[in-house]
């Protein structure tokens, strides 16, 4: 799912690291960028340009898929368009604190008492349960991709102390919606009941996807933090939708 590149060459878009562009079938172009932050900004710039032939823009870690109407334009012309610095005059791949940021912020409540694999995570990391929770809630995350089921946010990156916990040897047949898991350097939230092999360490009471009504509040580039709640708070919030900032919509009069 994730693509990355560390190549350096050329000029135009990035001043130090130029993206690599290549056709992806006959209806898309894949752009490899220097890092995840650059991919998020590049995707936003392409969406803002909104050429008539554009179907969709799909970021995934350090790459961006640009999908187009093949009846209107060829892949070679899309590549030429994306390489043209003038097409996106406001775009920059400037790194550091001065880089432009467009993400929204969500704080998502999680009950860590409703866990299945916290003991396994403790065993692998050498941390106590409270230390695992403290580090998980103490970090800030970015939504770098959406998949493998509709609305599943791939969040990066875990603090170093929580990295390296592998997937379960035998994936579960069913993971309940709202389950918060981690593996490798990533954490994420299962939005729908599906099989899964991540280590489950908690559960949010909030609905983060309602496919029937088209409710998909999280998108690539959003910033996410987790907030610990107890089982009483979980029951009070159970079934509410994720709202602006992370709390339920009803709390904000929506």
C-alpha cells in the first residue's frame, strides 16, 4: 500500500528532491515524493488546481495517485502538467516548521480497558500497560493513507518505544468497529467489522465511518491524537459520530 522514494535529481517542483512520475495503467499517474508530508501537500495542490480531466487524487504515504479521464488527456500530458512548476504556483516542498499545513485536527477518545492484545504489546516492548497507553496517547499522528476497507486510517508514526510489534500470526476472523490497533510503525482504527491481524490495544466508542450515508470524516493529511477514557465514558459516547475536533457531533449542536 505504501510507496516511498529517496531519489534526488533535477529541478522545478522541489528545490532539492524532485518527485518521480510514472504512468499507472492508462488512467492514472503515480508521483513518488521525498516524504509523507510532501505527498500530502502535493495532493492538496493538485486538488486545488482541479483540471477538467481530473477524476481523483489518492495520497498513500510518500506517493500520490492522480487519476484522470483518458478520453480527455494522455498520461504523458498529465506528467508534463504535473512537472510544470507554473501549474501550482503556491506549491512547495519546504521542510520543517515553515512548511504550509492544511490538516484538520481530531482528538479521538479510546477506552484502553477494552483491549485484547495489550499484554502481547507489553511483552514485546518491555513496557507496562500504563506505559504503552501513555506513549500511545502522548504521540501525535498523521493520516497517511485510507484503506484497506473504506475509511480505515493508517496513522503514523508510533513513538519508537512502541515500534516493531509484528502482526498476529493468525488474523482474527472479525475485529469489532472502533477497535484501535498497532503494528510496525503504524496505528489505526478499524471502522467496520472485518478480519484483521493488528494488535488491538483499545476501542473508541465513536463511529468513524457510515458507508450507507457517505460519512467518512477522516482524510489523508488530518492530524490525530488519542485520549484515554474509562468504560463509563465509553458507554456515554457509544454510537455517536466522530465530529469536528474529535468529539461527537451532538456535543457541538450538529
